[in-house]
C-alpha cells in the first residue's frame, strides 16, 4: 500500500530546505515529503530543527534556501494565515491562543459565524461546545481560555486547527501535556482525519506514540535529515541511535532507583495539614521528607497542579497550616516559599516560566537573585559561572548564554527553567511535568537528576502524566481525583496498574 | 529573486556584531537620527555648531539644546524605569508643578526672614524632592497594591495634581529671588549650565543603582513577564513602588530646574505636557511600552533628538503652526527606522523591485 502511495504526488515536498539564525544553522538542505492520508512523525533531539522545519512550512520564518511544493506546485508561504488558506494548518509547540478571550472566541477567532453583520456568539458557543465534545471535553466554552489547564488549551488549539478545512495538519508536540485518555481521543481524531486523506505531520518525543500512530518517520539531527523510514521497518533501538547519533549508552539509560525506603525514616521537611481553597482544591494533607520523592498522579484537572500552587503560594490556602522542618511556616506567596528553600518548575513554560527577552544567563540566575534581594547582586562573573555550569550539566543547546531564551528550542527552554531552580539550591523542589517536551536522551538525564537530588537529601514533589516515570522514581504516590487526594500508595503498592485502578475506582 | 549586492552586503553587516555593535541595534539608529537632525540644523543655520565663551558662560545652540532638554531628561530617567515595568506615569508634569510650588512657598518664607531650619534653602530643596517622592509612592501604591492600571492610577494625580499645586500657592504664581534655589535652574559651573550637570549626575547615579544591584534585572523581568517573575519569587510590588517613587523624585528635580530658570512657580503651566515628551523620548530611546529591556542613556538621547528637532524648527523660521506637524513626522520616521518589522518590510520591497 505504501509503495503505491509513494508513486502519487506528495502533498508536501521540500527540497534543500535551509535556515540559519544569525550564526546558528538550524536546518540544512532538508528534503522532506508528506503524503496524503499518512501520519508522518518528525523526530530528533531538542534543538534538532523540528519546530524550525514546520515554521518554514507555515511561513512563520522565511527560509534561506530550498523549495516547498504543495501538491506538486511551488508555494511561497508568507504567513501562517496565508498557509491556512492554502490548506496547511498548524498547532505550534508554544500555544498561540489568546488567554483573555473565551474558549469559543479562540476557536473561531478571525472566522466567527456572523448574523446580520454581527458576530453570532450564540452559534459560535454552541459549535465550539460540540467540537470539544467530540474530543470528550465537556467544558464551559464561554469562560476565558486562561481559566483552563494547559492541556485543555492544547486541545482547543488542536480543535481550531482541525476545524479549518485542512489538507495538511501539523502538530508540534501536541500530546506532551495530555494524559493517556486524552491522547487516545486525540489519536482517534487523527485516525479519522487520516481517513479523510489529510496528511498529518506529528512532532513528539514519545516513542510509544510514534509506533502507535505513525506510518513513516523522518529523523533530524543538528538540522540535517539523517533518515527516513517506514515505521514498521525501523526498530526502536535504531531509531534512538539515529536521533542521538550514537548508541543508547549505559549512562543515558535510566539508572535503577536505589533510594526507595532509605528516605522514609528521615524527618519530614514539609508537613502540610488541611490546605484547601474553595473552587480549587479540597482539604489535603501532605508530607515530604528529606531525600524522598513524592509523586502526584491523577487525570488532568484532578488537582495535581493545584496542590503545587497552594504549597508554593501561587494561590494561598484559605485554611490549614504548614510546617517546614517542624516550624510553622507562612506559604502565602512564592517569595515566602522561596525563602524556605522551595522551588517550583511550572507546567506552562511560556506563560509562567521563561522571561522571553532576557538572556539564557539572566533566566538561569533569576530565582537565586530574587531570593538574595536587590543589593546582594550576583557579579557578572558569578552569573556566567553558574550559567556555564548549568548549560553543561543539563546539556542545554545554545550558541551562547547571552542569547535571548526565546530563541532556544522548546525542550531547551524547559531545561533553562529547571536550571533556574537548581542554581537557587533549593531544599524542596516541586516539578510540574518536568519531562514535558524533553527528548529521549534528556528525558533519562532529567529523571536521573530527580533521583540524584533526592539522594543529596532534597525533598521532591513531582507531578507527571507519565505513569511509568512516576512509578519509577516515587517513594510515595498520592493519587488524586476531582480535586481530592483519594489514596496514598507506598512501597510495593506503587505500580501503574494500581494507580490506574485507584483513579478508576468509584 | 536575486537580492541586490548592496542588500546582501547590508545583511552581512547586520550579522557582524562588533563588540555589541550591530546594525539591528536601536542605539545605532537613534544616534544616526540625532546626527542627521544636527546636520540638517547646521545646513539651515551655518553657525549652529559654534560655541562661544561670553562672561564665563558657554553660548551656542548645542549648549541651548542640552540646557533646554534637561528637565525632560530628568523625567525620562524615572519614566524609563516605569515603562520598563510595563507601566506608565502620566503624573510627572503635575508633580513638577507640585514640587516647584512647595519649594517656592517655603523659600519665600525664608526670604521673609523666617528662621526655622526647614526654611533653609538646602532643606527646602530636600522637602520639595520628598514631596515628589510622596507623589510617586502614592502612584506606586495604587499600581502595586491596589492593582489599578498604571494609566488610570497616574491619571488621578495628573488631574488632581494641578489643584494641589494651586492650593499650595493659594492660587497665585509666586516668584522668588533666592539665588540658591535659582541656581538649580540657571546656575553655571565652568561655563556649563548647572542642569546639565544635574542630568548627567542623575543618569550615572541611577544607572549605577539599577545595574550594580539586581534592580535593573528585576525591573526588566517584571516588565517582560509579570507572571513568570511572580513564579520565580520576585516581589514585583516592591519593584513597582520603587520605580514610581523614583519617577516622582525625578519629576520633583525637573520641577526645581524649571522653577529656577524662571524664578517662579506656575501651578498651571509648569510641566504642562511634559509627560508626553518624556514618554515619547523613552520610546524613541528604544524601551518598548510593553515593558522589558531599557537603557537610560538611550532615553536621554531620545530627549536630545526631540530637543534638537525643536531648535532646528525654531531657527528654520518655519511658520510655528507647521512645527508640531514636522515634529510628528520626524518622530514617526525615527520610530519606523527602529522597528525591525519596518526595516525588513523595506528590504522585501527593494528585493521585489530588483
Ligand atoms: N528565533 C530563533 N532565533 C535564533 N535561533 C533559533 C530561533 N528558533 C530556533 N533557533 C535555534 O534553532 C535550533 C533548532 O531549534 P528548533 O526549535 O527547530 O528545535 P526542535 O527540534 O523543535 O527542538 P525541541 O524538541 O526542543 O522543541 C536551535 O539551536 C535553536 O536554538
Ligand atoms: Mg520544538
């Protein structure tokens, strides 16, 4: 079946596509083809050039050289809008919606249904509701987009892309913030789009998903295409070594956890009793010991991020008390939490994490500097040294540390935020989806870092939608449902099956 | 499709970063704009660049430009920091009026023979500056703690401030004779007007304050992404109160300069529309109204661009009614030159022609 598709005119074809940013070559002479009715996975490490490729296809950036053909005819993508008119829709890695507009307005922005010259919001709302409902998402579409989690926002972006009459749908890491169930619904939508003859270009770091849904794979490394394969003919090991440019070494493989149990007899670093906030989170208790990793598991919207926010003072708890090292603690704002040695890597890197226009260096030292105050200024030399250390420790891909952080690839921005909290030398680190958008190699590195931090005696609270990850490193797992902690699993109880069963129990 | 060789060369130059210098740098375009305006002025009036020493005082158009720009430069210092936090301070003009009113009323008591220490000229100056600081604190409090939008918060003082100044002067426009107070506006040291020293000193002092401490970084961070800054543990309220207070202090100094120049305090006219020139200068200096990266010296450069333009218009003997239009056009041109979008638009335009 593939062979005969190869014979037909590709939906999209690029030849010699090249892009250089200032002095950084992001993409060199890439030939890429996408056929109608296929799901084509574009894979590669953080900074390999995946997002750049799609930004050239959709006219976000202008290519330096090469041609782009749509159904055999050369096109000149001018802007995302222009490309949408040509039939190429894209959902970018960094969600490009407007947080202060309602969900429905976001879906229909620029093409609202009209009635007698006025925007017909009623119809828009109804249609938006139905579109989302098809994804099994049942929400109030008249509320501001910002009221919803990043995952819902992601789905809204996808719905917007799918709804435009597309020939090509490009998805840049669409599943990174979705839980299993939502990934399933997304995949079923992708399959039905595929049947309609739409060509789908998918970027993701989840190899399981690549094998589940894609027909073909193109691998990029350092901006160069290093392979193109039928998914069914490419063993996973070969795929990984192609992406990394070397075999998956011992060092990169996830170390087996050796910390379980030894953390448990230490004193609790943080004890929270009866924290709650109306409309946000039911009362909960939480203890994290030094050297212990506590995992938070649950579906999206179950209250995982809310717990992180209440503890870190993003929203302050209306009741209950907290103790740090046995002393009563006031956790009513991040500034206070930071003074107790807390750190939080937030879920939404773009809105809550990076300071886009500031340099990588400034972003890395920011939390430490905020903690030190106005006049205990880190000297430029000290700043450079800290940034240098982190860039090599986390293998952040950047030409230099003075580059604005917004010019880094998505995964590398994520690492910069992690670096920010690591340099602040926290005693307690909350990580909300720390491996989101992180490539296979770095994924293992980050998990190893989480474990190493615990071994160094830090208390850790980790939120992740990836159950295998949670099961792997957690000493204890709190399971949440409907803004409530419903169970706490320990030791042998911690398994994927057990967590899922607990979530599903009624 | 072939780009012109000239454009290719320019793009090559654009990628060349010579010790922080780059063609895409706003500083380069600001300096270029200033130089062009000065050259045009020179063409219009041949002795534009000449500076003479008369009675121990330097006289010439360039000196006049610097001297005339000094009040707005002072304002632009505070305004830059406020705008960098994504705020705006509309009240600076009225704060000038309030501070000068306070100073003149007190100094006239001193001249009338009152002996209390708070009528001493040095102390009077401090009190006037403190009055500016209080105005700024008030703005900062509204913005940072009551979460009122900066444009509204400072509008309150813009409207009520002139009333306050009139209450202080009891509806009069008092004049004064005290030489110490007048010195701030019209004093001369080594031939150079005192306000120029004051501006330079404030520029250097505030630059040192924000760049040698963490304040500058925190201001930019809050301005670029307030939420992410909050998550990083930055106390943005304190930063905001600080910048509005500083803006109030700068406005008070500007008020003293103006009062000293004319030896009087005019609660109606002092600093009228000064906030607009200050905001314009900051934007010409490359600080975005969306907050973020700032440079105090570039804002001062922005003031000089406006001021040399005004001087040029004056000597050109163009009909005064045309002045404002010409000013608007030139300002627009400078802003367009600085905009990356506009420059790449021009590039595309030329490329298509070729
Ligand atoms: N606007 C930009 N300015 C300068 N450099 C950029 C810009 N956008 C991307 N780059 C650089 O181009 C390279 C490729 O980035 P790209 O975003 O395509 O990576 P990616 O494969 O999508 O990675 P990730 O998996 O982390 O999202 C990186 O080195 C990045 O720093
Ligand atoms: Mg990317």
